[in-house]
C-alpha cells in the first residue's frame, strides 16, 4: 500500500489513527466532583493554609503534544517507506535489460545505473537470470547469467562518446533469447531514436514476454553541435536538439587549445524547431585560435565541437598586373577572385602599384596564400623573396594569361615546365573545339567533386610533356591537357591554373565549381601533415580523444588509426571515436555529429504486452520507522519534563541555592580555563611572530639592513617609492617597505631582497651567508646593487663595492652570470625595455645565464619557475626610486634626466613582475611568436 512517494509495510496499523479522538477524550477526562459537607473549622483552616488548586483538564497544547506523539507511534508501527521501490521483475522468465550508454546518457548516468541495479536486485530476489546489453559497446554477450555477474558488468560500464547502436544490441539479444520466454524486458533509453533500427525494435517487441518496462528521459538537455563555419562576419554554428516543445537559449563558449575561453555567445532554438543557430563575433586573429566550441550547460561529446586548421580563415593576398577597374569590374581578374575567395578567406590588397613593392608589402603581412593573376616576369629581388617565402611554407596560386604565355622562360615559380605562347581552341584558324573538363583524378584535392558540364576552355597555357606530369596534375581537359597543376617547393606549394582568372580564356571563373576549387586549394595552405598529404590511404594515429563528458583525454588502446580517403568524410566509430587524429604539428578533428545529422525522439515499439513507462530512480528508498519512533521518544521526554514542571518539581525553592552554587563554580572554572589558556597561548609565541603576521597581509618589498644608516634610509625610501609606483601603474598593491636583518629575520616571506653594497658596513657573518644561500636555493632572489655604475665584473673595473660584492659571492653557491639578453623576459615582463638605469646609467643588469630547456645542468642555486636567483647592478636603483614624505625624489639622476628616473621605475616594475610571475610571461610576450600566430 502506498500514498504518493511513501509506502507502508503494515498499512492495517494506520486504522489505529481512528483511536485518536478516544485518546483525546481520555486526556480531557476528569474525576467526578466530590460532595460538599459544611464543617465550620474548615473556614479557619482555609484562611491559614494555602489553597491548592488542581486543574480539571490539561492545557490544549499539552493535549495536542500527546496526540502528536500517539500519531507518530501509530504511523511508525505501519512501517512507512520513502521512495518505495516495488518489485517490478516477473519470475516467469529471465530479465532482459537494454541499456543505452551513448554520449546522451552523461547527465543522468548515475540514475540509470541505480535503476538497472534495482532491477537486477529484484531479479536476484526472484532467483531469475539476467541478460544485459549496452548499445554503445562493440560486442554484447546476451546470454542470461546470474544477477551477480550482470551487476559486475553494469558497474564496469560507462558512457561512451558514440551514438547508440540499437540494431547491434537488439540483434545480440534476440539471437540469444528468441527461443526463451522472457519474464521482463527493460529498456533504459537515452531518448534518441537511431535511424534504421525500427525493424530491430519490432523484432524485440514480438518476443514472448510477461511484461515490458521502458525508462526514458525528457531530453531537455540533449543538444549536439553539427557543424561550424568560420565565415567573414563571425564563427557560425549549427546545432540540433531532441525536445523542441519550447524556445531555448543556451550559452556557448569558444576555447583555445589550452582550454581558456576566448569568446562567448548564445545558441538559439525557436519553439517547434529542432535545429538552432549561433554566431560568435570575434576578430580574425582570435577566431583562428579557436580549438573547440562547447555548450556550457551540456558537458557531453555531442555538445563539444573540435576544430582543426581547416576551420581557420586563411589570409590571402591578391596580386594582378591589371588593377581593379571600378568602371568595368567584370573585365578584371581581381573581381572574380575577390568574389570567389571572400566567403572563406581574409583578403589582402597592396596599396602600391609597383609590383616589387606590392610583393614586399603583402609578404610583410604574413599571408597564408598569395594569388597572382597573369603576372609574367618578376623582378629578380621579388622572385627571390617570393621563392624564399614559398620554401618556408607559403602557398603560391598563379593564373595564366597573355603576359605569362609570352614571358615564361625559366620561371622557377611554376609547378611544371610550360610551352611559350597560348593554345587557342575553337578559333577561325583552328580545327579543334573548346574543350570541357574531364573527371578529377583520385590524387587531386578536387576528387569527389562532380565534373562541371557547363565549363569549356577555349585558350590555355600548355605544359611540356614529362613522365611525372600526371602526378602534378590536379585537373585536366577532356583531351588530357592539364588545366590545374601543382608541386611542392620546400615546405610550401605552387599551384597554377592554366587559364585566366577572368572569363577570357574559359567559362570556369563564372561557374560554381570555381569557388569550390579555390576553397579546396586554399585549405592546403596549412603547413601540416594532414593537409599536405596527397596519398589516398593516409592513416592518422589518435592524438587526443574526446570522452563522453566532452573532455580531451589521452588515447586508449582500443582506438585505431584514422584512415583518410579522397572524397570520403571519416565517420565516428568504436575504432575511431571523436577526437584529434595526427600529431601536435598537425591533426584532423573528427566530431561526433555531421552537418546533416538530426536527433529524433525515441518512440517505443508496440510490445505484445502493455509497456509501463516511467522515469529513472531519483534516489534510494528510506525506512521512516526509526526517525518517527525517535521523534516520539523526544516528545515523550518533553511531555515528562512539562508534567514535572507543572507538579512543582522545578520550583525555585528547591534549587535556588544549589543553582547559585553551581553557577559560581562554573564561573570559577571558566576563569581558570581562560587563565590557563592565555598562559598556554603566551607560551606558544615565538620570536618574530609580529613581523611574520605583519608580512602575511600582502606582498612587501624588502631590503637588507646593512648597518649604514644613510644607505639603509635610502633603501627604505627607494622601496617605498617603487611600492607606490607599482600601486599606481599595476594591479599589484604592495605593503610598506620592510628592512630585513640577515641574522635573525625570516627571509622566506619575501620574493626578493634588495641588498645595497656598502664598504662602511660590517661584512655579513657566515651564518647570514648560509641563510642567504638557502633563501636563493629555495626560490628567492637577491638583487645586489654596488651603486658604483660598474661596467662589468672583470678585473679592470674593480671598485671597493665590487670587491666587497666578490667577497660575499665567494661564499655563495651561485650559477654563471651574463648581462640581460635582448630577448630575456625581464625586458618584456611589463614594459618593453632595452636597459635598466637607476640613479646612474651604463651598468648592465647581470642575471643567471640562460640554458636550453632540454639541457640538463647542475646549477647549484636556481630559483623556481625559471627566475634568476641573483641579479647584480651598479646603477643605484634605490637612489632613483627614493622619495620623501611629500613624494618628491630625494636624489637627482646622473645625468639629470626625468626620463631616466621614469625608466628606472619601469625597470623596477619589470623586476617585480619577473619575480612574481616567473617564466609565465616568457612565452606570452615573445614578439616573434605573437607575430607568427597573428600571421596564421
């Protein structure tokens, strides 16, 4: 017996609730009123003795308390169960479970496992065998087995980044159980219908079974991205969903290859529509950094779309011997090239009319492709510059024309050797007719495209016959003469269209195939193994795979290499799950969904018996009897205390004095504990605790106390000035400057120590040197400042301060030093600097010698995170930073130049940022790397 989410093991006990009115009447029942007999002495006694009154009935709230207690006991004895799980498995035959474990089951996987485990437990209690199959596994053994083994298979299963293969799972089940009468068929669906599996479901529905159970989800969170396009206006997405009942807006995020968000947008679904659209607006350079696009509210393999180089918009430079004539654009090759390339590329046009200057101008902008329309002889310097660019990985696409035909010669920038002059077809002096195109060869990037019937060529540039001409031919005419040829040149490629880019020699530029041929050619401009390969059977090893939850993980042993064939799009399978295939230098993205895929809702088949449909188990059942009995006992205790109180057991006269005594003893005990605790805390105090607590609130700039009062005051003023400059110019807000005694103060609280060298101060003790050595080896940095503008550390530049510094360094285990290189991160940590002046100018800043990342070295003192453990200068940095209470510089610069002080502050900012961020900035602000990325 059950009411809503509660079931009762002994529902007959609930009839005891009918006795509650009787209990209420008994609680209010009073004894009969005594008879009154007049007796005169009683009047005297009534005036002397206190009149005791006994209530004739209990208070209403006490009656309600007792009725509630009685109700709790009655309900508890009825064995209530929260979230009851009734036995749903028939004992007439085996239990057959068909469980989806596709990518769409990630959001409610735990509930699915709980539901299946409950079914297996029921089968175990009924002593019936269990057969369980998973729709996203490679193979399924549907032979009925004991419940324990089925439970082991269930707990070992997990969602896979694949679509459900209902057909294979049902065929395995029907093959194993077609002769066995089933007790129960349980279908745990992901809510998505698999195309082509209708016949298999009908076969399953025809099996003889006692009952059928269908567990399904609403599918509101089942969303998958099907396609992406990097268009001229933004990054456009298309997605599909299962539940199309209402309009829906989902946030999406584009991330780079390190998982960092770059751009955000929204995915919009209209009411009644299964397909939605989204657009991410971002600059061209940022869109080329997109590595994956995810739907934020659905962490699944379907809601994650991986991107490779094919989604990056190419930067294409257009060059022509004839500039675009705005009055007659249809006669210019640039018009047709611009219209064909603009949808999928960012175009660059030179401003200079001089060919040599135009080539240099566009190459400075690092294009991926350079397209030249009918440019014949190139200047020598431009030809060498363009050849070097192609050798380095660029792609040159050329179109023939009268200029190329008349000035071919020994042109190194053509893929094949050409004959001089053009070939005319269909003229008045020619016996031949204009030629159409033939089928595209298999080794061509145009393989798979349909041959255009409406394209004809009446003039072309011919190639000299050679044994390897066919290998370089991407497209040819019906008579076998090449139309498009190509060859690799170093790391780049040269492509030649043997016709013009405008419809003078052929109708190709005004056909739809012209756009697709250019697009496929441009896609080869990426310098990767995948893009550059022209073989028909390329096998790409798995690089990173996508799990069911939409995260990239290392490939497993079950994943096989992905075979790429011309004209065939790879398909996700158990051997090739979605992910990245190739290597770090170049990979191909294989996504779960294809552009034309849809997500149709699952429609259960018509079983022979009536199928029971329900959702998944939200939680486990819970016995309410123990908490109800506990609550009744608590109410009984409360009732007892109330009755004792009403009877006067807690009267004030009975406990006033002991209570006061107990209160006094408690106060004395608390005082003793506090006194003892205070002494204990005082005993735990250590030296320098106050300094440690003061230094933990924020970052502090620290300087070494040398003992020279003038030098120490300058150091304090300098650190104060640099701290204020950091607060004004950066997000760092340091605390006050702190002087550090090398003998006693803790050094680990500070990332850097400024140590001015003073010959008037006492040399540091061996203990202080030892502490400094440990500080440097544990990640700290010491900035030594000799303040003498030394020109180097050679013997010819020895000063008293330099000699003192050498004595200090002789006892330290330090690495080799060098002046700050031009590409060192110190020159770019915050400001772009080429020197580090202080009060003086001219002394180099010495840091730890840089080593190759892969070289093993046993440098004794090396700060963590690539930060030099020692920095040396002689420019008196603190003297340039020092300010008084009115924020006025204390010392003039030598020479007196306001910019020198500004650069000194900037140098201090770079040093502090270098101390706090380490080599994090080393890769981020490297200018050549940034320019290279912007040029991709």
